[in-house]
C-alpha cells in the first residue's frame, strides 16, 4: 500500500512539473531552435545541439512557470487552466518560483556556453514573455504582438547558436515565425473566447469574434505565406530554398490560408479550432522542409 501511494505521489509530482513548465510547448520550441541550428550550421556539432536543446527548454520552462505564478488568480476562473498545479493547490507558489528561477539560471548559463548572443536573445525572450506580454494580456489586444516577439525567437535562436551572428538569415526565420503566430493565437483566442473572457484576457485584435478579427487573421496568414518563400529569390544570404522546396512551402501556406478563409466565411468556433490545429502542423512541416532542402540541395 505504501509503495502504491508513493508511486501515485511521484506520478503526480512529475505530471505537475510537466504542467508548470508546459513540457509539450517547450519541446515544440526546442524543435524550432534545433531546426534553426541545422539551417545555420556548416557542420553539425552535437554538443552545441544538445546544449541548445536543454538551454532552450529551460528558458521556455522558466517563462511558463513565471507566467503561471503571475496568473494564478486568473487561472482559477477559467476551465482550461483551473486544474493547473498552482490554482488547483497541488504546488505552492514558492515551489514554482524556485523551479522558474533555477530554470532561468540554467538556461542562461547553458546558452551563454554556446555564445553570448544566444544567451542574450534567450534572456530577452524570457523578459518579454514574463514582464511585458503576461501583464498586458488583460489590458490590450496588443499583448499578442508583444508575445509574438519571444515566440518568434527560437527559430532564429538556433541560427545564432550555430553562427554567433545575427543578420538577414535569422531575421527571415524570425519574421516567418513572428507572422505565423498571429493567425495561430487569434484562432486560439477565438475558440476559447468565452473562457478567456472569464479571466479578463483580451486576445482578439478587435476584442470580438467578428469579421474584423477574421480579416486580420487572413492578412497575417498571407504575410506568413509570403515570408516563407522569400529565401527562394536569393535575397536572404546563406538562407536558401530550392524551387521545389519553395513550391512545397507555398502549398503548405495555401493549406493554412484555406482554413483562414474558412474561418472568415463560417465564423465558428469549430473553424477556429481547425485553423489552430492546421497552423501547428504548418509551422513544423515548413521547418522540416527547410532543413531537408538544405541537406539534399
């Protein structure tokens, strides 16, 4: 009986740790960073790659833990967040703060061991997410714009980790993931509109599930599509894309655009949810196409 209780407690602890750091989200960010590294590296250094993965995970985990500390009183009000470790009473705020602080230090130290610029962008990311984006979420829809900056850093961060240089190449990777975040997060804001409202969050650009929001989702989807194929024209330095790869990326963009148009026409929660799911697949597939194209070109 004692072993059974201990096993349950351990499982709960691990589950809460994964929840406070948002492990699935953190791993997706690590995937973006690794993709950026593979694009920038002339020869792959697996030590650097591992350091980037761990450093990136720690930084994202820290941001998420700080976010949940700050929003603990609002998380209680929303169905999607009320069972998180802090509002549910399974984790003390002090415990979450210790985790977030340790993760911040480890993240910066590990990224600094790669190069100073990587550590700097990692620190900027956690600062903007925690100290600017999080407080703004209940005040203005512009919070999504601010949040899109740290959200776009990981893809770029990988290139900087590989080259110790910030130029047109990582800037293009940043722009791609920056524009992508608007249709992605506005789709989330649309289908979780009522729940966000309970917490006082203002996530949609017009504050409503209306045509104005749907039009902006369309516009940013188109911008995402345009930026995604720019490397094929040779304007982006060492970041190149073959015609075949650009065609695939363009078709992926049309796939996402189709669901953005569908949301504009139907204006439904289900259409928004479908766009969100497609957007998640889209960004991962585009990154995979970029990387594969580099190594087979």
